[in-house]
C-alpha cells in the first residue's frame, strides 16, 4: 500500500510550548489529509480535514486556534499544537487520501506520541 | 453527523473459534465501510472494506457483511489465531469529503 510517514514519532515538551508534527505521503500525492487524536484505550477521534491549498475543516469541539493545520503541498501536512498543556498529551495520527488506491481508502501514518509535562 | 456504535467492546475467544463484531451507523449517506486492526502503539491497518453496492466480501479468514437497510455491517473472523488479538475498529464514511468516523473499538483476545 501507499506509505505515509510522521515526524517526530514521539516528543516531550514543557507546558506552554508549541509542537509541530509533520505528515508526509512518500509515494503518492495526497489531496486530502486527516488528523486524528487517540487517548489511551480510546478510539481515534477525527480532529480536522485538510485539503491541499485550502483551510482545514475542524470537527466540532476542536479549537482551530490551538491546533493549527497547514497543507501546503500535495505531500505534506503539518499540525502545530500551540501552547500545549498536559491534557493535550495524546497519540496524534494522520492519514492521507489521494491519487493512489481506491478513492475512499485512507493510508495512516505511524503516529506521534506527545507528552506535555 | 454520523453516530457509530460498535459491539461488543471486548471479545474473548478460544483459538480456532469464530469472532463477530457488529457496527451500526446513523448516516444513510455513508457508502464506504472499512474495518481496521490496531495493535498497541501502532497505526490502524485496513483489513477489509466494502462499498454500498455489495452485500458481502470475503478475504481468506476475514469477511464483512453489510445491511444498508438496517444500517449495520459486521466483521467475521473465522479460525481465529493468537495473532488476531488486537483492537478492531469500524469506520463508516465515504461522503462528507471522505472522512471516516471511528467506532469505539473492540478488544479481541484469542486464547491459545
């Protein structure tokens, strides 16, 4: 299947700092990327949908000023957690959909574990 | 928006038995019905999917059945093996820009 990478795989930061997570589609062009958050022993919760070159669409209850999403190219989307707090500690996973595979199929990145002290 | 319910939340079976997990959804416009397997700390892996024009699909020991009228679809795993132990998620979608809404997950444990 198609390959999606995330960087970093884990990050520890101090409360109040900002953290940027990158999501890349390595062998296909991703017209749409999705960002999910997963707390321990819970499901994946969709945070936002981003289409290349346009503003992200956020799910209800997700603060767009806190979780900044940029999808500047067909192979890269970034999620920046601004002024992170301990409650933002979670597993963040991106997925990409595009000109590869079936139209509806999403290809997932390996996830980024964020710990805020 | 889409409301997804997945049952059971935990399932324990003996090796060789069958396992069935059911997913109900609310959005009649959903037309894509995947099942994912997630091992601890790893990314979700697509194991099988079905589209709304088909009622059943099978891939070796794994099958998915869809009842669009009743708005539910099920994952069937036959001849279970210990390596099938993981958390399984349904994630209906396909409309609304392709977004998927994940069910709560089912923790499957296959005992040798």
